[in-house]
């Protein structure tokens, strides 16, 4: 072979080798890329201030430990929300184990707040099932959630984006999340909308004048803005994360922020704040204020007449009109019970604490609706029965399941809604929980109600015996538990004026 032939052969072999390397790195499975990239995940702890309107209301921390073949991620969340002269604390902790491919393997979580106390224990079985145990007081149950692809936790989504190669401006990524505190799964879409540099405090020193910790040194980090929206409702969030998938800043309108800072700034300042002053500031809420407790917990018993229409003005700018659904005809739905629509299967299946397949729930549903096959008429019968059967009372301790509420016949809006949804699903009526605000006597209070699917989603309020529910409700989120925490972004500077 001539010298030229040898050169051509060597060059060809080099091109083939380079092509093989490119193919291996670029086209290898996502799991393999994640497994290799996750080896670079640094262990350590990060701390965050939770602010509303510039005032610290809590703190959060995330700690990553690297184990042989796995990552351990612990997240702590503590929130003190002032309402009616008291501080209402919500505390949550979760510990998750991830494979080196950043796939969720298990999660254990505890929650303690106004809603009650409960624990969640989740295990991924194979690649298609998430087995979840919910323990609340003496009440516990198991449920299995079918998965269509990998599932991750909300706090771990930034890691997945960073080490999955998704941090490119303009790129969108859809993920299936399981929130152990809401005890529900949901699909979210995260879009990388910008790239910038942010300044973060990495150490602190005590200010002898104010006796508070202040930043001493700063670090500049490259960060990517992630706009996240839950498919099906919720408060949109905007997060800046660094190239290692660690949150730098998260915010949602208006006025809520979770900002990375030094430990002393986050924890010590919060621990030594004037809690009495903070609590007193909420003793007499102004007209239009949001009170993050239920109307019953606030001592309100007389409910004003139903509203057919409510127009809100947000912080003096944006307007929102809410209308009560008109009279619901018996034949409003295009189906007869039980619904066979596969697109609505999610809203017919049992969920943690909503045991729609339990024989007691099924027997009670049959007794209430008897031979009724009209979805609208069945929803009305169920709402009336739950309202008449439950003694209105705030609960303490655990988070009652639908079966427990059926036994005790007592509860507030959360319990009434849980029982209604379980009964409706048992009857084959697509139903889901909703949480948000209700307008009473010039103020907004936390409230939970239900929606049933007829020709569209229609609000039903078994607590106040309304079908359809009136226009005094502002929905915030659909499905799950612990929704008071989702109201935090709405407290503080947000003013809702009823026009």
C-alpha cells in the first residue's frame, strides 16, 4: 500500500473512531448520561429564607449525601404564618433515595400543620408503580399509583434538569412529579427562559447594632431561570438554578420568595425574631386580606347568601371575574353513571385518604343515590347528604381519611370534601378536590371544595350545601393535601378587592 493509501486508511479509522465516540456520548440513553453526570453531584447542605413581602416567614434546607450507588436528599420546610393574632406553624421533612440515574427509589415524609399530622412512605416498585403508605394517627392505608415513565420529587426537579442536559435557553421539559406532602402526582412543564449571573451570600457576620446576622462575603453564580407550570392548575413559579441543579432563588407573584443564603441569616435570624409582634400584626385583618385559616377555625358560622358573580381586582391592577354556574339540568352530562370515559379515569380511581373502593364508602354511595344514573342529580344528592350528615367541627391530630370521616361524621371543609369525592368516585362520578379562597364578610379564608365533571368541571361545596357552588370561591389548586402551604405566595402584599 502506498504512503497515501496508508494516510487515507489512518484518517478513515480516526473518523470512524471519532464518530463512535460522538454516538456514544450524544446518543447514549438518558439514564446512562444521568448516571455519569450524577457522579459529579456535590454533597452538602443549602439553606433558604422564605419571605413574603420582604418579611421572613420561614426557612428551608436541602442536604445531599452521596452513598454507594445512590443519593440521599433531605428537605426541611418550616413556615410560620400569622393569622388572627396567632402564628400557625407548618413543618415538613422528606428524605428521598435516588439511583445514580436520578430515578426516585423511595421517599419518607412527615407533615405537621393546621391540616393535621401525617406521614408518607413511598416506594417505587419496578418502573411502573409507586406504592404509597399514608399514616395519620391510628388511620393508615396503602395505595398504588401507576407511573408512565420516571417520577421525581418537586425539590429534585432542578437536579434532573441540570444533569439531564436540559439547561438550554428556550428548552421545555415535562416531568411527572410526586409530592409526598400533597400525597399526589402531577405533570409539570418546566421551561428554561433565561440565563444570567446572580449574587449569593456564602457567609455571614453579626451586626452588633441590630444584633442580626448580615452577609459578609458573596459568591457570583451562573444561573438559569426555570418557569414552571403544573398541568391542571396551581401557582406558577419562577426559579433560578445553578449548573449543579441547586436552587438559587424561587419566586411567585406577588411577593413570595425562597432565597439561598448563609445558615446564620436563614436560621438564626428566624429563631430570634419578635414572634409576638409578628402575631399581633395579624390580629385585625383589613378588608380584602387573606386569612390562612378556614372560616370555621376563624369563628365564622353565619354564611352570607350565595353570590352569582364576583369581580376581583388584584393589587389595584388586574381584574378577574368569577361567575356561578347556571342551573344544572338533570341531563347536563353526556353520559350516565358510572362514567366509562378513560380520559377521566384519574378522577375515578382511589387516592390516599380517598378510599372510593372501600366497601363502606361504596355501600353508603349506593344508599344515597339508589338507582339514580344522572351525574348532575347524583352530585346534588351526595352534596346534600354530606352536608346534613357531618357535624361542623375543626379536627385536631391526624388527617382523617374518607372512611374515618364516614365513621366520625364530623369535620371541616377538608373532611367534607374528602368524603364527598370518595362517595362520588365510588358512584362512577368523576370528582376532584379543590383548594383556594372563599370570600366572607369582606375577607378571604382558606377553603376546600369539590368539582364534578358533567359537560365541564362544576364546583360543588358539601360544607355549605351548594350545588353548583356560588361565585365567592377563588380556586388555587386541584387535588392533594396540605394545600394551605400553597396559599403562602398569596399572603402579604396581595390585596383582592371585590368590585
